[in-house]
């Protein structure tokens, strides 16, 4: 409880303005939302550009444009992008090219490694996943290539955990001494996006049992739900960190990103856990 809490703000993702008009898209809106979240207590900001999960090539230039402006007012912010899924339309060299370009430009706060494959579909009116062909694919060959790039450039990484098998892969690399310095991002599937483990204390305990003894910092997030009424307090009490934002959020409200950050910051204050400064967050992640 005395270790500082890292809050990450995931600004947009695939969430359209039709769902929430406050979702930022475009450089000007992303910069304004990022600054507001950083002022509210976040130290990490993640966002997407126009490219979707099935785009093979993601452009580095929009990230560079937004990040240069964000760092004019918040020079210590940790900023990182997304990447597209694999499949016959692309390969890992194309999908990871913008990560290399951002790193080589000295702009990348943290890389992203997604060590596995998962079916993703929102729940329909009948409660079943919609019958669509959306597979977020990362083969073991892709994972090795991502890790090789990050190790060669000495990058710290965000490791996405959508399913328990993702974490087993990450821990295998950790045991072999090959996992870069990392933040383990534990994603739980909310009611609107039923994948992986549900956002319950039992699910979190299962992941923490797997992480026991690893020494890896971990963060929780609920995609297709709301992390605040489910797992946030448990994570804060257990020494974990919290991700919020309109990329992930689903619920009856239409909040702004900074409001979700402020709610976690207020919860941490009530529980007596300090918020991490950018320097502390960098030290924790590595």
C-alpha cells in the first residue's frame, strides 16, 4: 500500500463517438485528453490512431505529432501506441515497423507485446458473442520477433494478457531471462466484450497466483466494462496498478477519460496509497 500507484489512461481504442461523444480522435483531441488525464493523476497514456486491429501497417507520424505536443506540457509522460493483429494480410515486420520507428526517433515511452491470440466480439442482444470473424492473432513466432526487437533496443514493454495462456508465455520468457523490463497488463472481459477471465476477485487471484515470485509489476483493466466498481480497490490494496479510459469503458454513463482517471486517483487517496510520479512510474516499470 505504500508503493506508488500507476494509473494508465487508454484514450480511445476502437470506441466510436456514437458510443461516447467524448472519445478523442485526431491529434488535437488526443493531445487535450492526454493532458487532462495526466493532470488528473495518470502517468501512462495509450491511444490508437485511425488504423484498426486488422490494419497491417500503423503509421508512426500521427503518434509523433501528438506526443511532441503532449511532452511540451508533460515532459515526463510515458506514451505508447497500439499495434494491429496478424493474419494472412500481413506479417510481424509490417505490424511492428511503427514501434521500431518510434523507438529509433527517441519518442517511444514503452513498447507493446501481445503474446497470444484471442477471439474478440462484442456481446449481442441475446448475450452471445456476435458471429463475426475477428481474431486478434499473434503467433509464437510473432512473439519471439517482438521480444527480439525490444531486447535489441533495450525497451521496456507493456505485455497484454487477454487469456491465461498469454501470461504463461510471458512467464516462460521471464524464466529464460529473455523478457524485457515489463509491465504485465491483466485484461478482464466485461459484459460487453466476453473474453478471457471475468472481472472478479477470484479471477484476479488466479492471475496473482501465476505471477507469484516473478517480481513483475502488474496492472488491471476491464475491457467492455468498468474497472472501478469491480477490481480497482482490490488491485490498489494488493500493490497493483490500474488502467482506465474510453478504449475499455462500457456502462450506462458517458464519462470523459479524465473523469475515469480522477475516480481512481480519489480511491487511491481514500485508501492511503500515493500516486506515482512519472519518475516513480519509470522506475517501477524499468
